[in-house]
C-alpha cells in the first residue's frame, strides 16, 4: 500500500505539472472552456489535456463534462474495467463511475435475449448513411455457466430456452412467476455454456458490425432450426427494407449442411455457362459462405498439423520449410516467431496474416530449397483472403482469385499446379 500511495503521489504531481504547463488564460471562465471543448478533438490526448486544463480551475464537485468527454470515459471504463478506471481517475480528471454508467444507460438501446433487434440496425444504417444491405454472420463463444435472476426482465437468465417453429428461442420462457417455477426451471433446463451471437455488417467500406440477436446455447441445435431462423430473420429484415446479402459462419457441420441444402449442392441442373465445375444454385439471391477468417485459419491449422501430409503436384507442403526459413532467414522480412507455428494455438489470426504476406512467400522460395509447394499453398491462402477483403478489386478478379481450376483452364501458380478450390 505504501508503494501504491507513493506511485499515486508521483502521478498526481506529474498531472499538476502537466496542467501548469498548458498555455491558456487562467481567468477564463468554465463555460468558455466547456464551449471550446465541444468540438471533437483529434486525439485522446487532446481530450485529457482539455479536461485537466478546465478542471484545475473549478471545484471537484462542480466539474462538468461534454458528451464527447463522456464517450471517451465510457470507452476507458468498458475497455479497462472499473479497477483500472478508478486508478486513472485518481490521477487525472475523469467523470465518476456512476456518471459514466448513467451516460452509457442513456445511449444504450434496450436489448433482450432472443429478440431480433431490427430497429437498432435500421437506425444505425440511417445515422451513418449506409445502404440497407447487410451480410449476416454468426458464431458462439463460451461463457461462465452461472444462471442468475434479472430484475429488469423479472426472469432467470443463463438457461437455454427451447426453440419455436421459427428457429428462435421462446421469449419469456423463464419468467420468475413463482419460486416453485424458478426451482423447476433450474432443475429441468440446461444451463447455457455458450453465447450465440448473430452480427449484421453493412455493405459499406469500414462499417462496423451490429449485434442483432444473441441467446444462450448448449450447442444442441439442428440444421433445420438454422434454416428456419435464417428464413425468419430475412423476412423480418425485408419488412424493414433491409436486404440480406449473405450468411457466413465457421465450419460448424450443421451450418454448413444448412448452406449446402440452401444452395442445393450439387445442383442437378447447374448453369453450364460457368463451366462443368460450377454446380451451385443461382435461384437464391442470398450467398452462403464460410467465414473468411475461419477458412484461412483452418488452412493454417492443416499446414501446422504434424499428422497431416499434403502434396501440391510433386512438391511437399510442410511447416518444416517455414521453420527452416525462420532459422536462416531475415526476420525483418518474414516477421515470424517460433510461437506463430504452434499447432495448439488455433484462435489467433495474426500468424495467418504473417504467413500470407507476399514478402514471406518470396523470401521462402529464395532461401529454402524445394519449398515451392509450401509457397503455392500460402499463395492460395492469400488469394482466398484478398478475394473477400480487398476493397478495390473487380468482381472478375475476385472470382479468379478464389476459383483456381485445372491446368487446361488457367495459368499455374509458380508453374507447378492449379486445382479446384
């Protein structure tokens, strides 16, 4: 505690020193200073500088903060946590935790588990002038299985509700109408171990995704329920004037089966205009894809799996070539670390980005003999990734990037081989 007190004193001294060095008229009124800070600063440093400058001239209990300053404080609280925020507040001018919570409550839409939040999405699209077209993606993440009572909804949350005929969880299924019902629900229904989330990403460059649905899950659902939910979500968004462009997910077998059945793969009457290898259904205007991040990561996992042996043409594909490059190559070029090749680490995406870098692929072929097969494999990973993420790519080039066909129909990568992807 003594060391912490010393640290706080030093930080408070530095804060006072910084504030005393800021240029400005000490006789300027608080209202004038607030008016000056209403315009959005260009950086977080400017926000804190203005805060410290203004709060030095007023009483602690009389501090006033702009909406933008409350936004910055809310961001700090949400990202760092209450303990870190309290420590920061002791050493710089920030709103109280209660003030920040009130600010968050005023600007947060009412959300409920199992409710499709269309109004939130529509308002987000309108405010940011985004087109009314979105790509939907869904996934589950593990959570602590701790059911609890929610006073706001007067129900028990954390339990898995059964699905209705729309593939949606039954609303208000765990209402706390009596103590006996609460005990019965806790006894007879599964505690959720996963949070299942559906995100909608506007079809605009730089647009952030919006959560339109979340629910507790025990990961026990069928592909038929997935198809029912898709149909319901699309119909409800269509009523609001929002078009669904695509569905994306990880490699969950139930979601992939729902995608396969929806696109009717292989379609018996495929459009031969696109060649003998195109067997998809073009009647549906909603595209089903596996999430690009998961797809690229799976290719990396296959590359790093020591039990898998892969061959491209007559060339081996192995992580051993990459390990050799790390040992003898220039790190300033490949930027790889030995930990990036850990096959047990399946969540990180940064190692995949490093492996797909053109500089790494070129460096690999330059210094490691017989690594051409691995270079081709990494090149294919990159083509898949850029075909979905590159902003200024023509539709024709996107198709060429992700659709690699037989040698008779295309030029081969590195003059080795091309194959169907």
